[in-house]
C-alpha cells in the first residue's frame, strides 16, 4: 500500500450540521489539534472494495446529470470548509498536491459529482487572481446553503452515503466537528457564545493570508473609507463631501476587525448572500421594507417591491433580503433621492436604485454620475433599475467571491479584481447597518435557528485583542515585569534612534504613559522619535536613514537587496514617512515589538506622493529636467495630487513647470530653452537640425508656448508618460 499525508483541521463540538458530503452526526467535544491523517491508496494490482464503487456508479451518474442541469440553470455556490487549504486536483480521489490550493473560506462553483476511492467528490470551478481552475474537492470539505443543491443531495446521495460513507470516517482518524476551533484563539469566545444560542450556525474562517497592517493601510488609502457626519469626532477625519468625512485610523481598525461584530446584532454581515428557499420568503422581504417608501407597490409597475425583490433573488440565486436591504441602505426610509425620482433635469425617466457609480464630492456630481450610468444601461423604468442593479451586485460581487456584506465593503478576496480596490461602498459602517437589518428580518420570520454559513476573515499578525471603538478608553494595567519591558522598548529608541540616553525619567515616563493608555502603539512611539526635530537635525543622508531604520525597526543590519529597494523609492521621490511606514507595518517590526510586550499597531501614511510610484517618479523627473533640482516636499505632494485626482491634464502640469516663475527667472535664451524642452519631453539631448528648426521658429516670431506644445504633444513624450504608467489625459 502507498501512503500519503493530508493535513486536516480537527474540530470537535456536540452539534449537528449538513455539509456537502453528508449529514454530520453530533460528536463529543474534543481537543483541537493539527493532525497528519495517513490515508491509503491501493497499489495498481489491488482493487477498490466493490461496496465502494460498483453498486452505486449508475446512481452517481444519474445524480451527476441532475446536478449538472441545476448548475447550468444557475451557479451552485459552495465554500471550502474544515481545512486550512485544499489541493484542487484534476482527478477525483486523494492527492498530495493539486493545480492550486483553495484556502479555507474560498468560494467555488459546484458543477458535477463523482464517486471515487469510496468517497464523494465534487467537480468545481475556483478563481484565483482572475484565473479560473477546474478540479475536484472531497465532498465533506465543502458547505453550501443553496436549497436546490441541498434538496438534490438529500434525494440522490443519502442512499449512497449510507453504504459508502463520506470518505472521512475510514480515511481520517479524527473527524472535524467543531468549526470554532479552526479560528484563532481571540475569535473563539465570541463564536462559542453564538453557537450556544444557535447550534445550527456554521462558522468558516476565511484565510485571507493578508497582513493586518496591509489591510489597514489599504483601507485608509485615498477616499476608500468614509463615515457619516453623525459619528462622534473620534471617527472623523477630513471632510470630503456634504455629510461625509474620511474615517480616522481608529475607526477603520475598529470596522475592519471582524472580532468586533461576532455578536447577535452584527453577525449577519458575514452571512453568505446566496438564495435559500427554506427561509427567504416574500413576507420576510416585506418585513425589511415595511417602514420605508417600498412598503407597497412599485409605482406604475403593478407588482409590490417585496414580491419583485423575492422574484429577482430566487431567479439569480442571491438573497432577496440582501437586495432589499441594499436599496434600503442606499435610499433611506423616504426614498426622496433624485437618483430614483425619474424627474432630474437631463435624465428624466431614469432611475438608479442601488446608487451604482454614483460618486463625487458634491450632491450634483453624485446624482449626475449615477444617472449617467443608469442612462447608459437603459434603466428607464423602476423595475429595470432594480433588476439591473441586482444583476450588477450578483455577477460582479456575490458570484465573484465577495459574497458577504463585509467583503463587499472590505475587498480582501483575491478571486477577481485584485484586492482592496473593488469595493461597493465607501461607508465603513454600511455592513453593520445592513447586517442588523437582515438579522431583524430573519428574527421576525422565525428563521434564526436555521443553518446559516458565516464566512469570517482572518488576517495575519492581528492585534492580540479586538480593536477598541474610537473614543473608548482601554488603559492597560501592566505588571512590574511588563512595565520593565515597556520602558526598555522606549530606552532602546533613545539609544538606537537618537544616539543618547534619556535625560530624565520623565522622558521615558511620557512615552510609557502613551503606551499603557493606548493613545499610542509601538509604531506611533517609534515614529515620534524618527520625525522629531532632534532626529531631523542630524541631517542624515538617505542611505544613513535607511541603515538606522534597519537597526531600530528590524534589530539587524540592512541586507543589500532590501536596502537598494528602499533607496530606489526615495530616489524616485517618495517621502521618508512612507519608507518608515513600510518598516513599521512589517512582520519583522511585529517580532521586535512582541519581544517587549508592545502592541505594534499600524502606520497609515496616505500622502499623494506615496500612492503611485510611477506618478511620483514622473513629477521628480519634471523637477530634475525642467528646473534642474529635486522636488521639495510641498511641491511633490501638490503635483502628485493634481495628477492623481486629474485636477489638470499632464500636459498642463508640464506647462506649469516650464512657465513657472522659477523657470522664467532663469532667463534662458531661445537655444537654451529648446535644449531644456528636448531633455524634458524627448528624454535626450538635442540634434543639430532639430534645434536649428525650433530656434528659427522662435526668431521668426513664434511664441515659446507654441513651441512648448510642439514638444509636449510629441509621440516621444507620450511614450515617456506611458513608461511611468500615466495616461495623457
């Protein structure tokens, strides 16, 4: 016999639930452990036991035909469950490795079924970074809430499973029974509380493999995260539009941390948003919208809002509760927005119920961009708008991996559209609001004790405990040994960053109090040293700056490749603050902080000059070529902002350099003026004939502005912009 090892999560709790492979009986609670399951694979001359294969092959063929028909009618969504990751294989049966690994929480589409090696295997499709794979997964490692699929499973597989089993009983010595122990320790107490009240609920960890610091940095980038003006001051940063503010870092950390929402009120932000006929009903939809403008019929359509949402959800395979809640979230109780009035000048008769593509910094911009999109889609009736928006959400989000409210706001699924950028809304509290509305609808329908699947993200190097709500106080009470360690962390910064001992205990005590009051974390305190006047007065070169970052933040000397990478970023024009953030948000600094018992925290640095290396390098090039110097901090930030926000065309940005006071003060001759244009716009020195042509035009009375356009609109300058990833808008 050949043997191979498969790593399973062992989880144990006395509960019963249905997974794709079989109904699981209640099991006694057992200790969590990682095990290596030794499975056996028959030698070539050995035959598989007849009880496994022969009697049921015709049954499984018939079952496969029906399942394939169901999948052709509408996608059957399932989730990888009970394993850290699974090797997707191109053949049914036990394997050591596959064409790719599906992580826990990964979304798959079930296509067909086979019986092999005495177990049920599903043919599925799985997407990873835009690439689609097709292969087989052991049935007992998938879970689905699709009622059509569950009915099919009961009708076609129950007899087979009675005889054959699932493949786990005989092949794996310890069965998975408690989903909660698959989560990190800091999640479990919340989940145990929910499970005690709702034993049929299933919790699936979504292993994002993303650093906590990375997700916070990305969610703070640009205009991704907003909060409403009704929130307290601790939630609000810069005002971005009427009634909306950029979210503070504390607000983003609080809302991104899943542990804050593992409770009765908010847990449904993690519910998978697929249709289930067992508890999605017309009355349930009506319960959601009863107190809103949608409580009756859709004007002029002859059908109620609740019935129409239900029909759409049933037909598309998505939760009609979600569709109704989303419109409620976007349009409010009264539904008075111009986006659904049908009377807005220039867009009469067009509707956008889901506010899709409605964006801008003024009400007018938001309304007109949303209605322009509606017009482009032909949404000239209310029903077309509701149906079109539902299809948009279904095809672009729910069936593309972003199948929970949380994931539609915080895009940490890598199936399609990358990560972070493909987010439905800017409001960071929207998942909380919609999740609460959905839960209330289930409660009114008496459906809370049904089986729900909650897919809950897990990040790498998360804070030890849930991030506090902005404005709350959670002062630490350190032991004497912890106090000693925290102060040692601060003394080290004085020695290694500033090159001196602290002058007085009061200096150390100041930073110590900041740490135990949680006003600052390790990254904040270190930043206070690196950007203090005392440190800046050292006048360190870029190389010296990077060297000291390695010593302080990583507790080691710089490696050649890493050092060159950071120096290149500085040479391109990125700020020292951005380089510091790269060190502060790293796993290496996490290790250093942990050795002192310090919470690392996250630095969010969102300067425009640090958002796009290509744009920053391009602006640096303009300074170097046109003005003959490096960019100053204010100028770099300003011009990068102008390009990134498209406040001016790139041509006009270049023009502002060439006709700036600084440039004009050089009093260049016509010949020298043209030589600068060659270097700036053609990226080369002049050729004699070309220089003669341009200078003769100037001598003949042509303006320097016209000559500028001749260079700025050349093919060579467009190629330069393309090199930096800039569109010549």
